[in-house]
C-alpha cells in the first residue's frame, strides 16, 4: 500500500473512532438524562403518595376518634384495641419504699430500682442496668426469653447496695413494663395478643406474661412479686403524672409507637366492673394497629408490610415508628437504583438488605447542613458501600428522607389530636366532638392545660421529625388552642412510672390500709 493510501486509511479509522466515541457519549448523556428523569418521576410519585395536606389529616383525626369509640364499646369493635389498663389511680407523690421495674419492649431491656420517700423526700435514689437482647432470643422459645430476663434481674437484685432498703415487713415488688399488645385481665395479669417490633415467639401468644415472668423468676431464685403489669405508654403517663397533674396523654415514638390517655370510666361501655372511685381509667390504645382508608399509603409501604413478620398488621406503626422509617427510605432508594440506574448500571447489593438503613441514619442525613452533604456521603459509604455520588443525587436522597419523616410525624400529630378531640381537649367547639358523648367534658375542660408526655428515641433524637409533628398539631387545632397543649419530652419515664404503679398497687400498701 502506498503512503497516501495508508494516510487515508488512518484518517478514516480515526474519524470512525471519533464518531463512535461521540455516539457513545451522546448515548450515555441521553441515558443519564432519561435515568435522571425517571428518578425524578419516582420521587415525585412517592411524594404525591405520601402527602398529608390538612384536609387529609382532619379525616384521619376523625377516623381516629370514631375508632376510639368503637374500641371502647366492645373488644374487637375496632382495629384500635383500646386496652383497659386497670390503672384507675395515677401516682400522687405519696409512694414510699423500694420498688423494682423491668422494662421489656425492644431490642434492649432495662431493670431498675427506685427508693421512694413519700411526699417529702420523693425519689431518693435510683439505679438501672440496660441489657441488649440477643436477636436469637427475640425469635426463640418462650422459656429462653423469660429465663434470660429473670437471670439478668437476679444479678441486678444481687447488686442492691447502700441507699436502697425495704420498709419493715415489705417484700420486693416489681412493675413489669411489657410493651406489646396485652389483653389485661387485672392490674397484674394479662395475656399477650401478638408480638410486634420484630419479636416472634409463637408460644407466648395467649399466655399470661406475668405468670411466665413469675415462673422464670422462681427458676432464677428471685423472690419478688409482680405488682403491676403496664404498657410503656402507661408507665410514661404515670411517670409524667408524678411530676405534673396536667399530664393526660402519653405517646411513645420509638422502635414502635403507641399512645394511652386518661378516659372517663363512664365513657367505656366495655368496662363491666364497678366504676372506679377516681371516675377514670387509663386506656392503652395500641394505636400502632390503627388503619384508615385516608392513610397516605404507597406501594413501598405495601411491599414493606408484605415482607414483615406481621403482614396486614400494625399499619399505622409501620408508617410512623422508628423501626420502619429507615427501611421505607431504603426501599425507595432501591427502586431508584433498580428502575432509574440511580447508582449506575448495577443495584448496589447492600441496598437489598432489609433494615440495613436505620432511622438514626435517616435523621443524620436529614440534619446535614454541610454544603456538600457530608453525612449523606458517610451513610452511603458506611451503610451501603456506595463510594461515589454527585451532590444532585445526595439532594434527592435527602428529599426522600424528608418525605418519609414528614409523613410519619404529621400522622403521629393527627393521632395526638384525635385523642385530644376525644377527651375534649383540642380546644374545638362542641361541634368538634362530632356529636359524641364527650360534650360536657369538652365544655368544662376546654381551656385546661393538657400535657402530652412524649418518649421514645425517634421523638427524642430526630429534631426535624419533632418539628413536623408539632407543626401538624398547631395546624390542626389552631395556634390559640395549641397554647394550651404541651408536648413534653418525658425521657425514660416508663421505668420509673412502672415502679410508681408497683408502689401504688403494692400488696404491702393494701395490708397497711
Ligand atoms: C406495641 C405497644 C408499645 C409500642 C411502643 C408497639 O409495637 O404494640 O404495646 O407501647 O410499640 O413501645
């Protein structure tokens, strides 16, 4: 081949290469643009599905009130269990003596002891120990779970030292905070209806959990009587009331979620006993199982529910509580990866792992104010093993966290307003009570201050969630009425509350009376 021909051939090859490269880049840009558009569509669609305009929140409030009435009328009348707690007297400050509590409700449990000194000396001393429950115990056998707890309790009792003393003739007594749906049969007995929050020990369902605990304590040589069985919401209410008489409602927003409140005993048709002297009783709503056609549920929620250990159950809890918010975000990110190649051609494998993204990470992302969103970079790297991302992508991720947290918080706010409305503390007109029987209550109590004791890691450690929640309450009841409502962080009140309830239901106290 002549020189000229070689030159022409090389020139042609170079031109072809350039054309191929150009086509490749154009194609890639087109693909990227299409993926980006698809990603935006996915997020917009999700945002739409999660939206909680005021009109929708109002419908949820009304549904909550209707369901509360139905659950109070008859057992099984509503998805809201409205469990009678048998707590008809809340702490007064007179409680005296040494009392223990055991707080089981999540992946950790706590044992604590409190020395109470009556009106004058109040809480004189307290100590606690926190133990994490091995995951295999959460889904193992009934006996293993209760033996594990009793063994830890035994070692804690053995460490009782200075500053703690029983009153003469007093036996050690315990308040058992058991934060799962229980059909309570007295102040210190109740059968487990179902597990929540990832616990799954079939044998325990239908059993009296106090008997199970007493049995295990016996096996571990712990000489102690269970004086009160309480839900964590009820413990929180009791702890809050010890400090302030205006506490009427308690809400937990942690791994799980629930609320309880003080109800007029004559507004509880399913209560069969004599009316308590106090005229009221604490109702454990078990609001995690609330559901309503107005809940802004998306296909992501449906998939999470279907894959959970308790499908079709705890629908409200799955939209508002700490156990699930992170996984909702993960599922949306997965969809972005799978359907819009958000993280490149392949779906990063760790995005497939259920519950790998925890709500504290979502909170950290949400709080990130650095210009290049460092927290998002950290979470992507540490949690998902994703090493590179653009600022634009990180903004989308933050947006997803915002959508999920805002929805959860506003729904929880609507739940709280539902309770306030039911007890006539929402500051609304009489008509606000929907023609239901709390009219006179509303009329007389309308302007009283109401404190809602709030506890749980989600509420405590997620500032944006807290803001959204408070904002929704103000939107729903108006600024003026909201001035009479205080949402007060009542940190770890449920353990102390359980010891206080053990004290007020102590057999020793009864003998003295
Ligand atoms: C349980 C409730 C509990 C709440 C908060 C829910 O999953 O059903 O009994 O109060 O979690 O711990």
